[in-house]
């Protein structure tokens, strides 16, 4: 009989490549991991791991077990949480994964509200950009993923309604407009304050780009305008993007959420055309929607997204109420 604990250990070995690394990840001893794997092989009647040098490799049977492990373990988590809620336990757990600008804007208010109403609920947070965050959700490593995508990505998928998320429960949160960022005193600073700057007017500028998904979208928008941007710097760290622009090293296009918690120093916000907005959503597995702690987290994320947001004022990186 295959036990859930065996599957958790097997997945850890598959991900880490060795018994010792899996033991460190799981917080147990290497002999305990070895014992669990022997018990699993006895249950299934065939080897699931083979040693190649200093690493462990999955056999065909092991690959099949790991492939099904995420769904099985995710279902067990949902069952445990539902049973606890039915039994009247005032407890729960939500593992949240979010992209950085969502972590600094939507997540704090949502988690604070959840803890105020349900003090016994534990919330953990890790950061990852989509599609990595969505992969973590599908792999059973998270319960709720805060993610985003751009309109052209829906068009490429043939389903603007969400082809890439069709197997998930998607809770729309907000649309986030992208704004331009130029060094203070830039030739287009005044034009971007009083009106809009066509992105083609920035064709000869050096660019600072963000995360891989944002970078890809930037290239698509620029190529649609007739040029390929010269990207001198690329970083997932939005404060670093702002700092590089403020130092006069290039221009950038950033989501509004990214600028809510980073006050541009030495940089000015300009409105760019064509207007681009990204869709921000909270995702979870369909089975997890019934878990009270997960449902509450989704509710509070929606409330945080619906709250009045500071309005970005074009110019010296200030905000207007």
C-alpha cells in the first residue's frame, strides 16, 4: 500500500537528487529517508530509484509516482483542511506565492485582515514570478498564487479568457496600468507630464527591463511600434530598476503596483502610449476553493485589490490622492 509520507519523501529525493539533501529539506535523517524509500519499493514491488554516481535517479515507476504525487498530496491537504473545519477546529494554513510588486501592495493588507478575523490561521509567503508561481501551485507547493499576464499572452494562447489557467480557479483582482519612467530632466519629461509619450519616441534610448515575462512583453510592444529596444540592464528587482533610471542609465516601463511601494528618486513618471494594462489574478486549485482558509485568503485579496489605490501622478514620481 502506497502511503502519502512515502510520496512526500520520494518527491523530495527527486527534486534534490540525493537522500542527504532530501533529509535536510524534510528535517529528518538520511537513514530515515532510505528506510522510507525501501518501504515504498516493497509496497509497489519494483525499484523507484537507482543510484548514478553520487545522485539518485528515478526509474520509470518512480517517474510515474512523482507525476501523480502532486495531485494526490494536494487532495490530501484539501481533505485534511476540510475535515478540520467540519470538526470545528479554528485553525488552518495558507501557503501563498506572489510576484514582488503584489507582495508589497496587495498581500500585506490581505494577510493582516485574515489574521485579524482568523487569528489561528497560519499564512506563509514566498516570492516567484509567473509562470514559476503557477507551476508551484500545480505542483502542490502553494495553495494560492498571485499572478499576472498581459493581453497579448491571452491572444497567443487562443483564449483571451485564460487558456493558461483553464485548469485552475482564477479570481480576477485588478488591471494594472504600465507607466514609463525616465531620468529627471529627460527631454520627454515635460511631454509625459502634460500628455502621453509614444513609446516609439524612446526607440533610441537604453532600456532597463524587469522580470522575464515583463521583458518579453516590452519587446513585443516595442516591436509592434517598429523598433527593438536596446536592453542594457535586466533585473527582477523593481527598486533596482528605479535606481538605474534615476542614475540616468536608461528608461523603463513599470507596472503601477511596482511604483506604489517604491518612490522614484531622480526619476520621473510619464504616461506612455499605447496604453498597456496587465491582468492581476489570484489562482488556486479547484479542490482547494472549498478549504475555508484558502477561500478566506481569496476573499481578503479581492478586498485589498478593491481598496482605493494611490494615483500615480506624472512628473517627479509623486502620488496624488
